[in-house]
C-alpha cells in the first residue's frame, strides 16, 4: 500500500506542476492556439450539426466543396478509448497534455524498477522538453497527445521483450491504441520506427544467446499488440484509409502541371514538400544551447540593442517594416516557433550515462538517437532521406521531417535517468564516478568555451533567406544581435553544466546525500527548461474562454453576405487556400487541412488561384471577399454562379482526368458536362423553360431537392463527388449518380415531379465499429486474466 501512496502523491504533484506552469487555467482562461483557431473554423459545422440533430454527420461541406470529417472531428460509435483518454486528461487544456507527459514518463521509469525519486526527475525532464511545450503553444494538440502516450507504449514493449508477456500485451495494446486514437499518425509512425529499432536490438541479443523461444513468443505477442491496437481504432483507420485515396496524400491522377509540363509521378508527397522543414546540421546544437541559431522566427529584439536603437530612429512605417523582417533566427527552416531545446542539464547526465551504463538499453537508445538525428536533417543529409522516401514504407506520406527529433526528446531523458540511478547507487567506486564526471565536464565545458571564443570566426550568422542582404547597414546590426544571443546562451549553458558538475562532485565527496543530490539536480533542471519554455509559451497567450470558443469576429463583409438567405459558397482569395476562417461563417471552397481533397487542390492550382470566374461559378461561388480601395465593403457578387443544381443539354466523354480538368476552361459548363464514364457517352437532352430543380433543405450529411421536368433530364449538382458513402435516392428509391466535371455529381432525373435526396451513410463506419467492439472484448478478457493470475500470486 505504501508504494501506491507514493505514486498517488506523485500524480498529485504532477497535476500541481502542470496547473502551475499553465496557471491562467485556474482562473478559467484558455490558451489561444493558431492551429486550434483554424480547426474550429473547419469543425464549426460539425459541432453545430451535433447540437442541432444529435447525430454525427461524418461529412462537412463548409470547406473544400465538401469532404469526410474523419480527419477533422469525428465521434465514432462505442468509442471507449475516447472516454479512457478523457478520464486520464482531467485537467483543463493545455495543462492536461503536460500532465500526461509527466505521468506517462513517470510510470515508464517505474516499470523499469527504478525508484520513484528518479522517476520524478525523469518525468520533469521529458515533460518540460522545449519542443513538447512549444507544440502546446501553437496548438498541435493531437501531436502532443500522441507523444504523451509514447512512454507507456515503450513500457509495454519492454515488458514483452523481457518476458512479461501478458502485462506487456495489455499495456501496449491499450496505450498504442490510445496513441493511434490521438489521430496524429506521423507521431505514431515515428514511434513505430523507434520500436522497430528496439525490437531488432533485442532480437539480435536473443539470436546471439540462442534464446529462440523468447524471440518467437515475443514476436507473436508484438504482432498481436499491433493487431489489437489497430482493431481498437478500426472505424477511424478504415475511414481514413478510404479517404486517403481521395486526398492529396495519395497518387495524383493528373499527369501535367498547370504550365503544361509533365508532373512527377509519385505515390505520396513530393520530396521538396516532405523536406521543407529540415533541421540544419549546425542547428542541432539548439538541443544544448537554446538560441544557438537565434531562437524563434519571431524572437524579440532587445530594447537596449543597437538594432532597436536604429529601428527607433526610422520613420514609423519604415521602422515597423524593418522590425518585422529583422529575424533573429538564421537557420534555413521556413518558420520556427522556438528552438527544440533539450536541456543541457539533462544532456550532461545523459553523457554520464553513456560512459557508465553499457547494457542493452544503451545500444538501442544510441541507435534511435543517431538515426532520428540524421533523418531530422532531411535535405541536409539527402542520401539517407532519399533512401527512406524511395524505399521505406509510408515515409513519403509525412512532411516536416525535423519533427522526428521527438525520438531524441524521449530517449535522452530516459537513458539519463537510468544512468543517474547507476551513478548514485552504491555499486560504483568514487574513483570511477569521479573519472566519468571529469570526462563529461571537461568535454562539455571545453566545447562550449571553444564555441564562445571561436564562434565568431567560424560561423557567419547568416541564413539563406536574408531580407536585408542588400542593406549591409541593417544586416550587420541583425548579425550583431544574433551573436549576442549566441554568446549569452553559451554562457548560460556553461553555468548550468558547472552547477551540475559541482552537485555531483559534492555527492562523490559525501558532502551531499542521495536525496539532496536528486533534489538539487531537479532544481537545476527546472531552472534550465522552465526558463526557456516561458520565453515562448507563457501567460500572455491566455485569453478568456469565450474568445477561444469564438475565435473569429464577423467582418462587415461577413455580415453583408450572411444577410443573403440563399444557399451558395464563398471564396476569400486574399487569405489563400489554407484558411479555416471563411469556413467558420460560410460554406467555403477553401479550408484548413493537412490532407485536402486532391481534386479541389488540383482545381485550385489550375484555375482558382487565378480567380477563374467560370470555375468559381461552377462551384456555386456567389460571393468573393477581397478588400480594396475601390470596394471598401470587400464583397463582390458573382451574378453568373450556376446555383446548387442545373440541367445540361449534352454530355462530353473524355479519355482521362487530364482532359477533363483542362476542358473545364473551354467548354460551356452551363449546358455541357464532362465525364470519363462511357455510360454517359454523347447524350443529348431537350430543355423546357419550365423544367426546374431546386435545393429544398441541407444538412451536412443530407441534401434534399425537388425536380419538375417534362422529359428525362440530366442534372449536375455543385457538390463534391465521393463514392464511398454518398447514396442518391429519387422518391425513396436508390439510384446511381456519377462523377462529372472532374469533381461534381451528376444524375439522370426522370420525367415528372420528384424528390431527390443525397445521404451520407458510410458503410466503413459500421464495419469498423464491429471490429473495434470485438477488440474491446478481447482486451477486457486478457485484462481479467491478468488480474486473476496476479491475485493467485
């Protein structure tokens, strides 16, 4: 019972730490996160639909002409993992994510049979790693959630590899299931890369020792874990797999570029896009010195600097421009919210661990760190990156390769704790401890000192994107300020290393006991990480909860458009195609999503980017928002939009998607529709002036029309064609509908008066639900068996 009280008190401590760091949540405030604001724009229709109809739509049409909501916001039937996750994350956001980091890592260390005091230290080192805090500041919540469950996934795998199969199976199945449920597949993918390395290292050891039974048994258990964790998430995974063929993450059916040149044929993302965010090789020193490369892309300029003095001497408009473009960050990533600072204090202890601990954990930790560091360099280490993109399964589905450094953020504190426990234990002689301490202290102190004195002569402090490269009088001042930040943080890191060295030296000399040593190291660690983190994520980002729940305010343009009660779409060209704000108020053809529908993306690249009014009319865009001096209201009405549905006179069959997309600009789409379907070959229809088709009502997942015709007609609907789930009915009887005009729906309409209904009823959700329910039964059964076995013991 005593050990459980310790763990309970540790959990209480973590909840206090998390709420203290994000203390505005105590007064009911919420953090303002850019990505979450965009997400709320995309998901508003879904939330409104749930509130009004008490059902899950699984489709949204306020963005990108319509798309499944699987990767935006979906609640699946009997989603038990959702409630488990909510139970674990009981604190206000974002304190709940920090709490999860801390608790998860703590129990990983406990599972390694290491004392809770070391586990507390390690949890703080992992939880306050700057990258993990920064993603909370910018709103990468699903990434944070996936990383929060990472330590417990590893814990379960280590149980299995060490022979505790049932416990490992239950822990890994549950928490890998929860990680997949977090819906950030890139982080899960990186987790699996790390686990693959861990497993291979253990299997090499099994083979070397001829322990084949362990190998076969653990392999079977690990495969079972993978299957169960996938089954637990079957509705989401199957639906996402189904949507992926419709998204920009799959192979593009178009073989040409907008300029007519041949498009590179790839099954995933292109290499340039994948490696756009590649960590610089020199930039890797940010792990130890926070502003080695100048800090963030929005790093503040010191008031007392020469650069600020110069800026203040300029005219206000010019001063603002110079200030905005005077970037302290001089790395080559497009935007950096903060340096991915690991903490020189924890790295100091990690190096001691490397010299002191030489078990199997050392091998897989070093391999994971080395491989993840090389892969994070992306285009700066193109040989390995190209191999991974070309040959490693699914690697080409994810961008921002620099984020694979999360493996380093995990492995360093983990092995540091293992080594700290070994260092402080009684099994080492003081001579050995002192030797290791001297080597690490000398290495870090001399390295930092060399950078301080030689940095200015070997580093130019310039990036490839210098705005003021033609203005040396400004650039020189910027470089001077970068040098200041560089030197300031080198001294900071040096002082922290000295403090850590002194603490451990005093311990070796028996001037500090174990508890005081761990406590002092924890204080230094918190000073190290807390101080850096507060520079980038602090109370200034917190606002009233109502401001977060209503992230956008109506403009006069929005108010003018909303007075029109008809059904139409809106395009806000000045905000570009990645924009969730317009979707918050209107049915937009733009949106905010990492995996956009590929057909609307192609349409944008070929036509919408140039404000092609013919294409906008095809998509039922009635209003365009663009502020200008000639149009202070910012709203332009398109009188030629085709409406929700219209009858055509003839069809034109094309050979492929290229032709269909290109001909959109040359064919009269108000009377002709293009199609690749041979069943619609060269059909002709006679229109009567009294023939009509009108939208009567709309829900996100259901559209109701009425038609009246004197003969059979063919109607085109300005809605996205998505065959996996949309069903069409005429007078209650299901009928076929077709893809026309590259991305829209078309349907034969019989003579007379009829009711036409489109319903989104994806079978994949039902199939996935049955699979997940079966997996829950299996997991519960194994858990009950585990409880029974342990009771008998």
